[in-house]
């Protein structure tokens, strides 16, 4: 749920205010359904849940010439705080969906902070890769199916790739690419 929460809060933050369908349309334009498990119903559910939690506030139903009446939502102060908490957590998460959502909004933070978080991300993924490598002598269990040994290679490849990506992004950020909240 943290991925969809970050995505919804981030879209509302970018636009200043948005109704559920606008949030859905924006996220679908990013093709989030291809790189996350986020589906349209979870977007609408997250909007309502974030409203109930006081992280979004609705403006009341307004008639729309383009369809049914809609509620425009904007971030509350608590919603802004939650957005940044989720963003920083995402940028150091080993979960690729959550990490991807963090990358989508990384420009909301100062460059130096993003570099610090990506440095942590790189160190974490390298550590996990090392831990997986250390498992090779006892992996897989002799009772495991024969294909299980290939899972270790898959997981290591994913973490190695993530660490390389973070290193390359850090170089790009050091070179001044992208604009950040400074």
C-alpha cells in the first residue's frame, strides 16, 4: 500500500489539487500498471483512505461537464509530511516497485538528500547481494526442486543491477543532471 499512497500523494502534490479520475489518468500515463502492482481500483481506494486519514482533504462534490460530479483533493500539512516520509523510505527500499515510485518523485527533494539516499540504496543492495552470495554453499537445500538454485542467481542479478543503476544515477546527479528542490 505504501507505493500507491506515495504515488497518489505525489500526483496531488504535483498538481496542487486533483480529483480521483485525474489522479488515475496521470498515473496511467506513467504506465504504473506495468511497473507496479497498482491498479485503478487501488488508486481510488487510496484516495478515499488518505482522505479518511486526514492526509488529503476534499473540496466537496463539484459538477463536471465531462462526467459525474467530482471531489477535488489537495494535500494537508500531514499529507505533505507523509509524502516526504514515504518518498525517503522508497528511495532506500530494496522493493523495486517502491523504489521506482521514489525515483518518480525524487526531484521533490534537494539534490544532496537524494544523493545520500541513493548512496544508502546502493550500499543496501550491495549488502543483500553479498549475503546472497554467502548463501551459495548451502543453497539450495538438497530437498529443493532442481530449479531452486537458479533463483539465487536471479535474485543476485536483480540486486547487482539495482546497485549498478544507483551508482550510475549518482554519477549523473553529481554531474548536475536534473533539477531538484533546493
